[in-house]
């Protein structure tokens, strides 16, 4: 099923590109990426298969049930947010 979602994401992105001069190639690609994420995550939530949502994968990758995993995830997220906020606002 997820492989079938890739063309749908491409269609959404290229529809944005065809919408007019407000959207360029970079915009269309980011929209494709966002649409693909939304379609994959939506499919994962709706099929209720254990372990296939981004939240569940993130918990597994960082092993957030362990103190070291919690610390690592928190440190990475805080570092990212500390960079991202001034990056966007500045």
C-alpha cells in the first residue's frame, strides 16, 4: 500500500506547481515531501499496525524507554529547536 502513495504525493506537488507562478520547483518538491509524509503517516494511523507510525519508530530508534535514550532524544530535540527558531525568525 505505501508504494501506491508515492504517485499520489507527486500528483499533489505537481498540482501546486501547475497552480501558477506563486509556486516553483522547490515549493513543489517540498509539497510532495509533505504530502508523502501525510499519506504515509495517515495510512500508518488508519491501519493500526503496531510500530509503523513516526512516533512509534522514533521511540524505537532512540530507545526512549531507557534513561540514555530519553536523554539522547531530548538533547537532540532541544538542540534542533534551539537552532531552528532563530533560523526561521532571523
